[in-house]
């Protein structure tokens, strides 16, 4: 796909931080961080490809192509930064 911006969001220091917590705490932490991202992605029409550990991956312009994909992804990234709770 030539026109499908893809973003990766990795939490710096998460591996060390999560190694000091119980699995349930790690799950709740990731849910707290990523649930707002899921809402923004749905609202903006960005496809969440998935999460791999603490890495959140999303793409715009797939499965349906769209001409405004760069603008949509930029707004998505901006809103993601504004919503990220400071929890670590």
C-alpha cells in the first residue's frame, strides 16, 4: 500500500516498569493508556492493527483508501498525545 501511513507507539521504560507489577496491574495499566486511543481511532477512522506488548500499531487509509490519510493520521497523533495519561 503506497498511501497508508502507519504509526507505532512504544512506551519507553515499560518493560522495566511492568516487571515490578502483577500481571493484572500490567493489564489495567495498558487498558488505561490504550482505551482512549481506541476511541480516538474509531472516531477518526484510523484502523487499530493491534498491540504487541506495549506497542500500539495503527494505520490510516486501509482497508478503504482515503485521500485525507495524512491529515487524519496527524490529528490522530495529536489527540493521542493530549489523551495520554501520566501513569508510569
